[in-house]
C-alpha cells in the first residue's frame, strides 16, 4: 500500500500542520483574553466542543465557524487579509514576469 492521498476530510500533512498552528494560536489568544471556551463558544454561536475542535486544528470544522471564533476574539480583520493581492509576493512576481519585453506606441 502507498501513502494515503489527501481528501477533503483528511487534508495533506502541511495543511494539517497549518490548522494545528492556527488552533494553537487561537487557544493562546483566548487565554490571553482570559476567556473560557464556553464564553468564546457563546459569543461565536458555537458549542464548547466545536471551539475545542478548532483549538485542536480540526479540518472538519467549517471556515465560517473558524471566522466566528476569530470574531469572538476580536481577530476577524486578520482573516480578510490572508489572500490580500497587495500582500501576494508570488502573484506580484508572476505579474512582473508577464509584462511585455517591449512596449511600442500605437
């Protein structure tokens, strides 16, 4: 048997690591604010169990719930900047590479 292929419920190892890191960061933010999981859950309109799943980096929790928890912690604005084109270095490089070699007047 070969390696298991990623699926929507079992993403690649790099995605799993990123979600675990996000969950750990959310846990730290919650604790810094001296909030219980229950309080965050109530503010996010989620269950305490779902907040625990998020803090564990569970890929089965939908992004809307992650966003609700971030909002409950006052961190939602950072979600909107994740794919900001102005901060996309690779996209900028690709745009520059696609520029014409010469520009001629019409």
